[in-house]
């Protein structure tokens, strides 16, 4: 375990937010430069990936401590639901629902990858480094079971697995770090795939026509209805976005409290999680509004405002990736990387077999690994009109997460006992 951590250089969230805003602006300014060398760089390293990676350097070098900052909490609880509403309200939902079964196939492939990857990584550890296995509450399989809950569902599922398998505080803290860092490294990979989806689709021999039709239809609608936004338009957009956020919070808190108090089984489905209800209600509001005249807000730029919120969220998520933490427990991070490699390789293999486009691969994965906070961000990276697909798959992850991770924990327990 690392020694006592030094205080961060900047602890004022207002200053941190200013830094993140400057980083975002700097990336977009640089990406628009006409210089050929700069353009070649951004062709390989997408702007969105830099918006995610550069804030992590603030944490890695001790400028910011994400554990004491509330920026991610604020962004995920306020900007994320507002973005979901504004991106969904302008989407062509009937076209999205016609995308076919490949989205679910890739989602459950991702789930299976997590369920297989953990036991495989643990089995290799028992052979190569049995001294790492531990015993009692600090046995690493217990900590890995909580990661399985996080990587199939989300934080609520992870908490459920922590209680079910009784992981000790030391092993749990190590695997929390592995969870965050390894998941964020793969998130960076998904953002790269989104920016290079044409060449990835070619590699996968994928038929991306259904996804392309949704994207093209959304772009055509935006072009046909685009206009310079007036102050009234922007006020309406903000009113719809944050009005929906307010309504979502007003309903999410009592719903989660009621299920937590009156339905003991609700924890298995994350129904006692306020964040689960917040994301679900915001998405439902956006879906309903997309069938009303509110969809016309796409003309003055509702999706663009929603995308701004997504980029701020991406920057705050990047703050949680402390690359230097890998040096504290390198062996455990190596186990996590092996685990993630199994997940990713299985996804690519199945995508190649069924000719699934990169969009389904990336979003199917992040609906497992990142849950409701990351799946819509990954989907929006492919195109803003597709954000709702990420949310819907993340909800499925919440539902199956605890049960699938519980079974994975049983398998890892047997491996640990045999090792």
C-alpha cells in the first residue's frame, strides 16, 4: 500500500473547473489548426481522447485530488442527465430501435468476457504468483468479485458484491483502484475506436449501414432545421434540459428510498440506487419529448449543448485516472489488464464473426464496463443521436450485473480454493 498521500496542489473546485474548461478549449483550438502535421496528429489521436487523457495528468502529477473534488459528482448528477435529455430529444428513436439484435449480442458478449476474464486472470495468478492470492477477507478473489459487479453493472452492483462476499478493506481499496484505472484505459481505447470507426468497421468486415442510416438521418434533420440560435432558443434548451434534471431528481430519490425500504430484492436489480433511477427517468423524459414539438430544439442546437455537457463530463471522468497509481500495486494492475484483455478479445472475435459494427462493440462493452455514466458518452462519441442506445444497454447491465457477478465470484472462489 502507498504511503500517506501528499495534498493536491489545487483543492478549489472552481479553479479545477476553470482548468478543465481551458483544456477543452485548447484541444478544440488545436484540432482546428490548418497545419498538416497537427491534422495528422489529430487523425491518430482524436480530440475527444485528449479531452479525456489530459485531465488525468492533473491527477497523476498531484495537481488535483479527485477524491476530494466534487466535480465528477456534479457532472454525473446534473450534466449527464441534462445531456441525455438533450441528445435523446433530437433523436429518431424509431430508427434507433430498428438497429437490430447485434447491440444486445455484443452487450452480452461483453458480459461473458468479464465473467470469463476474471477467472482466467485469477487462474494464471494462482500458477505464476500464488503468493498474491491472499487468504480470508483479504483474498484477492473477493476484491475481484466486486470488480465483476462494477464491470457488468455499476457501483451499486459493486457494493452489493462487497456485502455478499465480504471483501476486506485493504483488498477492496486495491481493486477499486484497479477497477477505475483499467476501465479508464479501455474507455480511452473505445474513444479511439469511435474516432476511427470507418477503418475498424473495415477490419471487422462489418455492415454498418443501419448505424449509418440513423446517423445520416439525424444529420439531415439537423441540416434541414438548423438556424442561428436566439437567446430565447438557448433559454428553452437549458429549461428543457435542467427542468428534466430537476424532475428526475425529484422522482429518483423517493423511488430509490421506497425500494430500499420495502423491497429487499430490489438491491439485486439496483432499484434502490438513486443514480439508476436518475439516468432512467432522464432518458424516458428525452424519449417522450422526442415525439413532441420539443424535437424542434435540434434546429437551434439542443444536441450541441448536450455535447458540451458530455465533454465536461468526459474531462471530469478523466480526473479519476491516476496513471501513477499503477506503480503502487503493479501486479494487481497486470491481473486487471489480463482480465480486460479477455473481455476485449472476445468482443472483437464475436464482432468479426457476426460482422457487428464498431459502434455495437464499443457501446456494448462500455455498457458493461462503465455503466450508465460511460455508455452514453461512448455512444455519443460515435454520434450524438445514438446516446440513448448506450443508456438502454447500461440499464440492462444494472439488471443482470449482480447475478452475473455473483456467479463469477463463485467460480473465482473455487479457483482460489484449488490454488
